[in-house]
C-alpha cells in the first residue's frame, strides 16, 4: 500500500495557476503509475492526468490538455500537477492516486485501477 498526501490547493481567479503536490511513501514506486483525479460536487470522480513513475510516460484528459502538466521527482518521491489557465469548471477536490502499471511504461486512466488514494485537496476557481 502506498501512502499519499496532497498539498497545494486553494482559491484562485480564472486564468490563474496552482501547483499541487503529492508526497508518496510506503513502497517502491518503480512499477507504479501516479495519477490525479478530481471530483466536483454532485459529479463522479474523473481522470485528470497520469504519469508512469519510472518511464515518465504521461497521459492527460482532453479537458486539461495544454493547460495542466504532471511531473514526478523520483528522488523526492513526489508527483506534481501544475495547473495553468484555470477555469471555474476546474473547481473540484483533487486526489492523488497510485496503482500498478499494466504494461511496462504504460499509464492508466480508470479510477478502479488505482488502489491507493490521498485525502484530497480543494481547488476553487472564481470567475
């Protein structure tokens, strides 16, 4: 089991930027995929971005592509989500997640494929 702790959420105006971080501990992540998901009130949890921990392969949801960037720091055991050009519809609780890769170098996009989750951090974008 991987323990995950998110930080960096907050309130920002539309067009602004936020940087979310996720600190991971508990096991070696070399065969894992790290992901970010979000859940807005009354909506289902949805995929945002993912990165293969060892190979650095990334994957983004269409609605954040070009605005958000996922990265990882292997030495620091952290995953970061840089969010630029924020929109009010990006308002949600953002969750960091970890799950085993299916194929070498692959990423994942389904929440059911991630077995470890952080507690979430609120991101609010005002118009």
